[in-house]
C-alpha cells in the first residue's frame, strides 16, 4: 500500500494575524492507522519543506493518543519537516491519496492546479481519494471525467457551517466547506457538531471534522483491501 498524504503549506489565518496550517489529529490518526497496517506513506505539500502545524491543534485540549505518539516520533516529525513538493508527485506511483484538514487548505489547496490535477488523475484511475474536515476544500475546482464538478451527485460531508461558526471563523475563511460542496452539486449530509461522521461514495471518502479522522482512515483501508 503506497499512500500519498497531501498537507497544506499555508500558515496564515486570513487577516487575523494568527497562524494556521494542518490539524495534527487529522494527520496523526490516519497516519498511524495506515502505517500500522504496513502502508508506505509519502507526504507532500505545495511548497515542499516544513508543513505548518495549526497551533490550536497542538494545544493540550486537542491532544489524543495519536498526537502524543506523533510528538514522540522522530521519524514522522522528520517527514513533516521535509515534505516532498506536490508538483513532483504522480498518481501512477500511489494506491491512494489522503488530505488531512486544518484551515490551511482553504487558502492554498482549494485553488492549487497541481493538487486539482493530481486528484483528477487519482480519480481517473479509480483509486481512493480521501479528505477530512476542511480538506474537502481541495475538491473545489476538481472535475470528474465528464468535466463536471467531481462531487456532483456524490454523497459528501466536511466541516459544517455551524462548526465553523462555533470556532468563530465564518467571516475569516475564504469560503465555507459545506456551502461549496452543496454549490458544486454534492449531496451533503452531516451529523451533530463534533460527532464522528464519514461517507464513502465510490472511490471518494469524506469526513466531517477532526473526530472523523479514524472513520476516514478505516474506510480508506477497506477500499485498499
């Protein structure tokens, strides 16, 4: 199992002066779930080099078993500090791709041509494409083989408008994940705020929020077995 993880390179939370990046739990849980099953994981970002960590996801109240394991894992931290350049990644070399969330992807991966092209190539090859929380933002400009939005008529989920409102960032983010997925024709569903929820529709897997990371990882594993 060769799996590509795509993380954000973006570290500024709009004009707030605060930092953002990827959400540690949304990386760590799927990373270890897949690694422990023997997956060979490559990590890439648009700019390459160090992937920015959202400081809120590194706070004690966001800690989980997996984030603690990551903190003590020199090899994983080394990979995060030295990510590959996204433009050099080829769908032919991997069995699946996974996008962890955090607010960063809303600014860079959502409009990144290399990322859009990569997802479209994975999809053409009918390989699993998985996203959690804010990461479905990366699907914004992605088309299916007919040239329509990839999410059109697909069952999808992602960070909800009410969850964005709860963290007070509705007016900071460039767009709301829930609204974008619906606007692009996705059949959007959700559970209550912060509840674990993930959907698989064909080769597309999406999860609602950080609590859904494990479910997304499990659905990705099922798709590969």
